[in-house]
C-alpha cells in the first residue's frame, strides 16, 4: 500500500512539474500523447459554475465552453475572469433540453421565430426544432448574437463548439458556424484533427473514474485526444433537472458530479503522468497551429 501511495505521489509531482514547461513547447501529437480537456455547458446553472470553479482552482489545463444563452452565464463570466489561463469557447446552442428549466435566444424570440416554441424557448430536441422548419437566416442571427455577447463579455474567446451538435447538424448550419469563426478569428472544436477519447459519459457514476483512468492509460500518440466532460455538483438544483431527450442519462446530478470527481482524482493525474501526456487547450492550438490550418472534420 505504501509503495502504491509513493508511486502515485511521485507521478503527480512529475505531472505538475512538467505542465508549465509543456505549455511553451511545440505541439507534437505524432510522437507523444496530447490530451485536450473540454468542459461543456458552463453557465448553464449555478451548480455547473461551482464545479468549473473547483476545476479551475485545481490548475489542470482545460478549455471551458460557455453557454452564453443561459440564465447563469454572467456568473460563469465572473468566475472565468479570475482564471485567465483557461481557454474559453462559445457553446453555441439552439436547444434547451431540461424539463421546467428553459432558455431562449439571445437575439429575442421575435427576431428568430423559426427557432422557438410558443413560449419563446428553444426546443428541447433537434427533432422538434427541425419539425418547426428553422431557417438558416434565423440560425445565423441567433448564433451571431451569442458570439457577440461572448466577445463583449470581457473574456478572451478562443473557439466555438456546439451544444447537442445542433449548430452543425446540416451543411447549411455548419457553414454558418464556419463563417462566424472566420469573421471573429476563432477556432472550432474538432477542426484541428482532434480524435475523441470517450467512454465515461453513459457509464454509471460509480464507474466514471475507473473508466476515465482506463481510457487514459490506453492512449497512444498519433492525434490530439479530445476529452469532453459535463461537470456539476450534486445539489438540489441539479437533482431537479430532467433531460427531455431519451438519450440523456438519468440522475444527471450524480453523473456530472462524478465526472468532476474523476477529473480531480489523483488516479487520473497519475494515469496522465504514466503516459507522459501533455495537456493542451484550444488557446494553444489557435496560437500555435492557427485558425488557417483548420479543416472540416469528416461527417
């Protein structure tokens, strides 16, 4: 037992000592394991914001995708302003999927009528949105409003990504996202050749940490490995949230809390250290690789 604890502590020491040196080094995913952690849905609610604050205080490098259409985005901005080292993205959203907790367009319900239900909220699913025949012009109006809110928030915005993949679910919608990225000089998640490392989203909360450690321990060089997380705290607020989509895990509060704990665990850090993995962010990709090198991923 003592030997295992010593080995874990040694791995953690090596990990933290190499993070600063790695940040300035060229990104070489061909010959070494390179990992990009992206945390989605920041600003969705208070419990998610408190989780991202905990993660930020751990000093692990990560990218935070903020939902600027959500009611709690202001608090997220306030937290992230105290952590300028975190790479910030706009989590473009055209859906509001929670029962009894909804949000609508930044541009206003009358500006984008094809995107909202009779109450002025985004539809909870892609199927319901497309049943309402969303127009490309409405999509561009709304996504531009979200990007504008982001760039005027006082945060340094590095990239775009997309909630539930709705904003890139048709070639016409994807073209809008690419147009906005070009206009604002932003990266787009998965446009830098990243390959998804996944497996923990749907497993039980009790299995999150072990699954993440196992996935990390099996990583090999060859491409940037993108790890996407949905973190939160297990609170009454989060316990009340029910995903209206059938594919969403039940007990979302427990799932999100377990993902946070897995990310913060010594075992995850030790697994990264054992692979000599380098953690990067989208800011580093934008600054070193450049947005001109982006390529549309294969559908």
